[in-house]
C-alpha cells in the first residue's frame, strides 16, 4: 500500500486546477481499493479550511480582473472591428460565476478525502523535534518565517516512515512549498539538504506539487494508474449563458407549439369552428416561425405524456438557473 502525506499547499493547488478531478477521482478509487492511504495531520485540514474561501475568491477576482482589463483596452484603444471581441469578453465575464462554482466541487471532494484519511496526531516527541529544528534554523525554518506548522507536518511524516516497512508500504511526502522544503539554489524537485536523509528515493520519496504526485502514482502503479486516469479523466464545462438562454427558448417554443395545437384539438372536439378559426389566426405566424426553426423529425411532436413532461421539466430547470422560481411554466 502506498502511503501519501499531501500537505496543504498541494491540496489547494489541486483544488484550483480545472483538471483536478483527474487525480481526485483516481485517489478516491485507489483508497477504496485499499491501495493508497492518506496520512493527514490535523493542521492540514485546519489550514485547508482556513484558506479555501481566500483561494476561491482570488481565483475568481484574478480572472475577472484580466477580462475587465482586456475589455477596457479594446474599448479604449480598439476600433469598430473589435465590437465582436468586446461582446465575447462580456459573455465570458458573465460566465465566470459558473466557472468558479465548478471548482467548488474540487474543494469539497479533497476535504472529504482528507477527513476520511488516517489522522496522524502530534505528540510531545514531535513537538520537541520541531523546537530542536527551529533552534538549529534547519529546514523548514531556514527561510526566516514562522514555519512551525510545516515543521510539524514534516516530523509527523518522519515518524510515520520510521515505524513502517517501506519495502512493503512505501511513503511519499508531497508539497508545493519549495521555499521551505526543496533544495536551496538547486533542483526544486529535490528535498532540502536539512531533510534529505528522510528520503531514500524508493521507500520514502519527496514529490513537488501536483506534478510530483502524478509521477509518484505513475511510478508506483504503472499501467494500472494509466487505465484509471483514462477512465476518470473528465472535465465538465459549465454551460455559457447564451447556451442556457438558447436552450430555454427552444423548450419554450416547443411547449408553446404543443399547447397551441391542443387548443385547436379542443375546439374541433367541441365543434366550435369560430374558436378554431380564432386560434389559428392568432397562433398562425408563431407556428410558422417554430415550424421553420425546428425541422428535425419529432422535434415538434406529437409527444407522449412522458415526453411533454420531460420538456416542461427542462424548461423549469433552465428558468430556475436564469432566475425564475421553480415550476414557472407559462408560455
């Protein structure tokens, strides 16, 4: 079984990636199969929770700021030919809240993995080792900032490896924090000299960020992880606002057309020729537009009760996304 200690910085990096589900789902499957175990210091969960809102806000504001600046430049310095580009930028700006909402799932899923992992609590022994490391200014204290939490995480990893059969249960320490943990003035993928003795490169490995995690998983699981990545590598793109509006309009047209014909059928059954003539006169232009627009077989019915129910459900959901209340089905 592969044991992983993934520190807060890498968890946050993974949460921000649009392709994050590639590794999140793979880890979930491997954990359920008993092939991977996450070692989770409580401080990792605490730091993850504390930083989640800040990171999500920074993601959205950063993207929004770039779009705002691009739009400003196009309007200020562009020509009339740039009108379409401005429209595209504005549409993308409206699209941002949906993009941000999609990343929320990454944060939720990663937290679930952390909470379900093996919690490794610190003891007096780890605290003593952290203090000794701080007094020596050894990594991660060499950078001159408060690195107590980082030192605790590393000492907990060391304790885990010292009590394990690394040939049977290899371990990996995964961090994006190269300032505190990576080799100074050298290859950031290598551990700092002060902590290098904790890693032999096989039973205990140092991995830098999400890319390092990817390397560890590929090296350990080989073809198995390749197949798992292929099965779980998916990205759900949120619909654009114009796509949602267009879909709502289609549902409206098709449902309205069906209802307008039902009015004709009722008038025919009741033998009310005057009502039938009035319905056709009022609805005729609208029906002609709809018939010219939706030409695929079956698009305009006839529908079974189930099929018209599905159309109504779709229109209700689309309208809810656009701001209406549930079950608003007026046409």
